[in-house]
C-alpha cells in the first residue's frame, strides 16, 4: 500500500505540473503543453522511475557475482563510497564533471559542451583524459553498479533524440569497458529529450547543458548479494 500511495502521489504531481504548464497558440488559440514543460514532466517521471537500477538490482547482482566481483558489507558501505567520492572529485577537478552525492550513491554529470559535439555520440578527444581518470577510479572500487544515462537537447524529433541519447550512453559505456571496467557492472539507458535540465529558450548554452551523460554509481552490498540468491 505504501508503494501504491507513493506512485499515486507522484503521478498526481506530474499531472499538476502538466496542467500548470499550458500555453496558448497565438494563431489558433489552442491550449497545449509547451515542449519545455513536457521535458519537466518527463524529468519528474524519470526521477521517480530511477529508484531502481537499470535492469533491476537482483538481475544485475547475479551478473556481478557471476563475474567474480565482491560486495561491500554493512557499515563499510559509507566509507567505501566516501573514499570513491574523494578520489573522483580530485581526479575530475577542472574537467567540467560535476560529482554529486545522493545517500550512498554518486552521480557524475558530464555536460555536453565538453563531452560531445552537436548531433554526435563520439566522445570528444579532449575529454578522454577526464574519462580515463573516471575509469581508473571505478576500477579501484569494483564493488559498484554503474548506470550510464544519455540525454539530448530538444531540437529534432523525439524518435531521433531517443536514439541519439542511447548511442551517447553506449559510447561512454564502451569507453569505460575499453579502460578495463567489467561489462557486468555497467548498464545503459537513453532518455532522449524527456529530462531537460536547462530551459531551451535561453540560447545555445542551455542546449549544450541538455546534451549530457550522467553516470550513477551505487554500491554492491552484501544484502544485495543475499537477496539475489
């Protein structure tokens, strides 16, 4: 019942956001939700759905255990993530990568202006050294799940942007794998333009802000391993 109540509340909030974001077409007089508002609604919904890991925690844990990757036990989880956060902040300083702590998880935000060219899923050559440092840190702390999320700006069609976001996520995942990160740890997902971070009405800088990849790092705990057995 608690889960159902949370879902109802979340959907109600999303509906309210949509109703409050209507705009009137100056030519036809038709009321509709703006594209920017749709991004906001998508972001709210996506934030709710991202409570679990891509593919489900149990399935991911089975793959990780099968690959011989160990778990972190009990009280050691916080310290393990503290040390990883410290290393990531040191090694990404000045690169444009933002390291955010969310409980026992870390989120790395890689902005599009330094990660990808417009309409491209190829990691920029000047950004690869920063990504090398991320990979080196992830390799030092192997008892983590790694989710890679791809995003685009709001130009172009929804279907094209969805595919581009998936290619961007896969490109970063492939790069990490090429630097020794075990594939069992990594999953990818594209969100297209559904989770705009910056308003697209304010110019090119905001379009670049939305062309991004995020990496979510979550600890593999002994409780996860026990639950997956």
